[in-house]
């Protein structure tokens, strides 16, 4: 499948999310080059400067957030260490 244009790629990326399939399976089923999918997804996310919402419960030592429908929980201390090492 040949996909042209940013808006069409956005549609394809959203369709993959909604499908519940892995990227590999979705791309194989739809004859999409996996490397092109990842490249376009990265370009779109970079351009949109995606905001990552986080839920911080001050009574709890855990921060919960969601990345592409994957829930992640991190202790505040471990998250602090991770961010310090990334910066």
C-alpha cells in the first residue's frame, strides 16, 4: 500500500491503534512497510510535540501515565532517577 501525505498517515496510525493489533501485524495485514510506519509516526509525534498527561496522587508514591494506551506506573523516586539520566 502506498500512503501519501501527513493526514493519511495520521489516519493509518490511528487505525492501527484502534485495531488492537501490534504494529507489525497491522502493517503486514495492510501491506504497509513497518519502517515507514515507525518513521512517519515519529515525525508526526515530533511535529505535534505530544503532551503526556500524568496523574499524580500526593498521598501515593506512584505516578501513573499512559503511552499509546499502555498504562505505566512509576515510583516518584525511580521516575526522578530516570529523568535525571535522560537529561
